[in-house]
């Protein structure tokens, strides 16, 4: 398989860890609140949350050291191992880094900030367009764009029917996820779309059984959408 590419992917994931921690620190705030820029313990203004401890009081500023590095290195290493040195790996890896940040923020504050989901549309589209040019596969790019639009439209429909189950952040995240899934094929789009709801339902049932949640406890859907997408990309053959 693609061991060298996997090592390069894991190294890129490690390097992206501080960026993810900074995004999680800055954006793990309620929807209408301004981005966080000061240490939660001593209030000193942090120029950057890239360091994992506040330079004044040594408080962990977002997540414990190494958490984001290990998460993104694992995801990027696995994707690189499966996809190999193909042009679309750049699009997949870029979205994976963004998704580690988004899933973490959604777990902490139940939101998927538009400041992260909206830029994913032009960036993923441009990276996949470049991949289509390099590999002379314009049909795949067209399918990716259509799949992104279709998955976002499907989530929008569900959000309109059942607004208590998913929000506009989930709808916005569905577009770029649909694009990378659609690059691979239509079946992965369907599979990941269904798997995200199945996993979310299972997690809810487990939490209920363990009495860690009530029937009306909201669960963030974003982490399950992200997990389903990258699991499906990892198991999709014939790339
Ligand atoms: Zn501090």
C-alpha cells in the first residue's frame, strides 16, 4: 500500500494540530458571542492559541497538549494510506483537518461555525477542479459538485422537516462532505448520508442505556457526519 504517503500524511496532520487547537479555542463560544481571544482563567489576551498553555497562568487554553495533533495525524495518515499519492489527496486532507476542528467545536458547543464551513466550498471545489485537470477526469469533478449540492439539499430538506434534529450548520457542512464523497462515487454519498444518522441514533441509544442522556437531550450531528464521511472514504475501493 502507500506507506510513504501515509507517513507524509501523518506528519502533515501533526503540523496541523496547533492550527486546529487555535480554531477550537477561538470558536468554541455560543453562536452570537464574539470569538474568544483571552485566557479563560486569568483573562490575559492570547495573541495566538497555538501554544497549548496560557503563557501567563499555564492553564490549558483549549484542549490538552497533543489531542488535536494525534487526532489529525491519525485521520490524515489513514486517508493518505488509502488514497495514495493522487491529486485529490490534497482536497481530502485539507477538508479532514477542517473537519477535526469542526467536529471538536460541535462536541463542545453544539455549533458548526460558518467561518469554517463556508470557505470549505470554494477551497474544496478548487482543489478538486485541480485534481480533475491533473488526472484528466472532468466527469469526477462534475459528479463531486452535483453530489455536494444534492447532499446539502437533502440535509436542508431534513432541517426544514425536523428542525429539532439538525441545524443550518449541519446543512452547510453537508456540501463539502458531499463533494469529496461524490468525487469517489454516488454510492459513497448515499452510504455516508445514511451512516451519519445511524451512528448518531446508536450513540443516543447507548447514552440513554447508560443513563448519560435523556430522550430529549440534543446530540451534535456534525461529528457523526464527519466520522461517516471519512470511514466511507477509507473503505471505498476502486479509487
Ligand atoms: Zn491564563
